[in-house]
């Protein structure tokens, strides 16, 4: 963490730090990136800072190809001398070196995790030994090393990135991700479905383990339990459709179209239980999935896999129930328990809302980022 803002002067190949006064509510942040700050990972923090009186000046360009770098530099010229800290946004890894070259202010990189982990280790977009994978690794390496502070989602991510990219752990700060609370909040006016319903929402990725939810649905096909699965992502999407057809599952409703925020909230809240991730993937031990925080904010009874990173945020029996990964029978038996125990569901829901307010609400996260800056 940075106890005082510093100006960085590069002279003769050396870096000199000149201490200045601490940040207060009159300061200005330059938000720098190739995406507008609409993702919760940026928006929640920046909205919290704005409520503290901090001004956020956007310097964003999402042009295709190399043009965006030149346009970003031009836009930044108009802001020189008008801000105190440069904030590189989520998913803008590749522009951190540009920020380092054109700015003399402290750089905060809101990384969440690593591009290499997302694209190569999780989604398998390219072979680990391909030139593109190498370029992504180098991009991460430069972004982490050229930033003054790196914001990550979990202590497990901190351990992974410090080791994988040779980053000094002292420059890494862990702050939970939040959610858009105008969308994800309890709403007693939403009526629960007549039939006991469990809901999953999220991308269909290898780490997600949605196929194990389908297997759990097969085990419960003769019981009065409905499954609502909302998401997308090939090739797993086609696999799920085939499983549903082959098993003859009439208790699974698969939705692969985009739902508006209000429709998504209503759909989730109309269910009795929300499901997390259950795959067998190393990434699950590093990430804290957005759906975990959505479940807390909505006050939903929640079932998800037990992992080192999930234990940083959640406590089984208080605000969720942990189950084994890759275990449809455990998922199914836990769903039965919650179906038959409305008191337990109410306790988990109350615990979820309370924990969200204390650990990852927008107010809490805004305070933490403000204190850091």
C-alpha cells in the first residue's frame, strides 16, 4: 500500500520518488484503458470513489488494432497535469506500458487476475507453447512490473501471480470485487416459483462445471425440483443440450439468450437456491466468481465448490454451503437438504445479505480503495 502519493521522475535511467501530500477527496483519477468502466470490477470502485468526492476523468479508446495506442496518447495529452493518479482499467493489460511511458503519476492497475490465466489456462484459446500465449504472458509481466500497485481479487491470485510473473508481493493489494447494487439486491416483491427451483447463471467454461449440474438434475429427475440454467459458451453449450436430450430431462430449462438486468434479477430471485461452480480446474482455487458475490447481494441460499479462494469470502453453513467439486451426487443431496429445510434456507439468505454489507458492498469497497489511494 502507498502511505503517500508520490511523483515519479525518471532521470538518467533511475527512478526518484518525491513524497507529496496524501490523497483527499479533492483529487482526480485518470481512468485509462481500452474499455469504458462499465464492468463491476471498475465501476463499483470508481462509483465509491466518486461518492467520496474524487473526480474521475476518462481516457478511453477502443479502436481496432494499433490505432488505439496513438489515440489514447493524444487524449492523455489533454489531461496532463490535471490528475493525481492514473488508474488502468480491468481488461486493459496491454496499455499499462503506454501508461508508464506517457505519465509520471502513480499507476494503479486494476487487474483482478491475469490475462494469461483467463485466456490460456482457463479458456485454452491458444496452446501454452504458441507465440500468442507467449505474447500474452509478456504483456502480463510488463503490466504487473510497470504498475505501482496491482489490485487482485484474492490472496490465492496474489500467490499465483507473484510466482508466475516474478512480481514483488508488496505491490499487490487484494480487494474483493463488487456488484452493481442497482441490479443485485434483495427484492421481497419477487414471488418464488411454485415448484422448488435452483438456478445457475454464468459462462459455460471448463472451470464452471455446468455438466455436473446437469448430472445432478438427472439424479433428481423424478423429484419435484426444477433446474434453470442461464448462460452461453461453445463447445460446452452444445454438450449440455445433448446431455439434456439424451437423458430426457424435462426438469431442466436451458436459457442461452441475453437477459436484461431486471429480468436476470427477477429470474434468480424467483428461484429457491442459487448454484455456483463445480469443475475440476486449478483456476477455481484462485478465483472468487462474480456469482458468489451476486448470491450474497441478492440474499440467495447458495451452493458452490469448496476452494481456497472461495473460503476467503464465504463460510459454509453461514452464507453458503460448500460441496465437493466434480460430484453430482453431492450437489443433488445438498439440493434435497435445502428443499426440505426452509429454516436453513432462510438462515443462509440472512447470513448472505449481512456478510455482503460487511465485506463487499459498494460502500465498503469504496472505502478500501479510497484508503489505499
